[in-house]
C-alpha cells in the first residue's frame, strides 16, 4: 500500500506512511494543514492545524496552540479518499512528505481538477 494522488486516468504514487496537505485560505491567507496516514481501512487524519482564526476558520474547542499553530485531532473514521479542488484563484495545494514540501503542481498538471488523495496498491 501507498498514498497516491489521482486525477482522471493519471495516478502518482507519493509513498508510504504519512503526508501533510497544506493550503492557504483565499480570504484570511491563513495556513491550514492536515496530516493523513495510510491504513488498511483507508486514509486516517492524524492532526489538523491552523495558524490563526478568522473568515470561518476557527479551531474547534479543545485545540491547543503549539509552535504557532492551533492543533487538534479530528474524530473521523478512515476515509476511502479525500477530494481536493484547484480553482486557480488561490495558491496550489502543498504536499509534504518526510518534511520536504512541494506544490501539487510538482506532481500533477496545473489544470488537474479535481484531485483525489487515496490509498493505492
């Protein structure tokens, strides 16, 4: 098993373990990140974090401010896929693997939309 990005007939393997998805809110310009882990049941969210609140991006009750980010552990069952949209009106998604981050455009064409994050064989 590994984690893949897919769009149409194209799939790109990112690797095994965990990845971090990051994006900036289009109005607030606040960085939001989610850490996802591959499991036999699908993708499990490990942590969500946000730099600050505003524009409808308030961290939930129980969040803790650590190293400049409000952090929490969402209570979601494993997901088969996470669908991401790319409008072109905002900066591209950021994909971080093992601490190295690249824009989604480093993996897929700029016009690829929607893009699905999933566990692949």
